[in-house]
C-alpha cells in the first residue's frame, strides 16, 4: 500500500508517467486563485493548438459521478508558480533597487505595480461582469414573479366579485323565502 500524504487522496492525485493531477479546489488552494480563474486557465490551455486534452484535464470516476483533475505542472506553468513561491518573491520586492528600464524609462517597482493593478483590474472586471450577470438573472426572476403575482391578484379580485354576486343572490332568495313564509302564516291565522 502506498504511503498516503497527509490531507491528500491518492486516487484524486494519480501520477501517470511523471504527471501529477490535482483537483480544481486543490489547484485553487495551491495557486491562490479562485476556482473560476483555474477553470479559465484550463479552458485557455485546452483551446491552444496541438494540445492533448488528456495531458491537461482528466475525468476520474468518483462514487456516482465524476471528479475533474488537472495537470499540476501545466497549471503552474500557465499561472507562473504557487502562492508559496510568489510570497518570497514579494518579500524581496519590499526593498527593490530602483533601476530604470531603457525601453520605458520607468523603475521596476512602477512596472510591477502597473502589472499588479492591471491583474487586479482584470479580476475586478471579471467579478463585476459576474455580478452583473447575476443581477440580470435575478431581475428576470423578479419580473417573472411580479407577473405571476399580478395574475393571481386578478384571479383573487374575480373571486371576490363572484362572492359578492353570490351574497346578493342569496340575500334576494332569503328575502323571497321570508315573504313567502310570511304569507303562508297569514293564511293559517286567518
């Protein structure tokens, strides 16, 4: 029996010909990216020409369904490393030497902050688009429910009107019965 790594499932991490596959959730945890970002990277990788999809993404049977696992090396290559690898690099950037690049005339720290802000802007833009899609979907649901409420309100109004008509007819019938019963008693007393 193979030694089990703490907190890992050996079935979820098949190692075939030197390739390690991990789940989407583990990839997100490893890279510090969201599940959606990982899926976008996988989708982009799969759309590249000459790529074998089996080398990037696999569907593993699990219970009644399937579990998707992604090639760890390909994912890290596309994303540029793990968050653990990125943290020491960020710590060394705290006191960077201010060198100007000949092409732009700007310092390294300015360029790195620009790339960070553009990365944040694109992830912020993606988040904003996702929120807008969710708002549009919820607005459709609210509109549909509003239409259903209007229909039901109209039906309730019709039922109330029918109830009034029924009450009027019953009152008229009771009055006629009372008059008829009153005439019948008058004939008996006479």
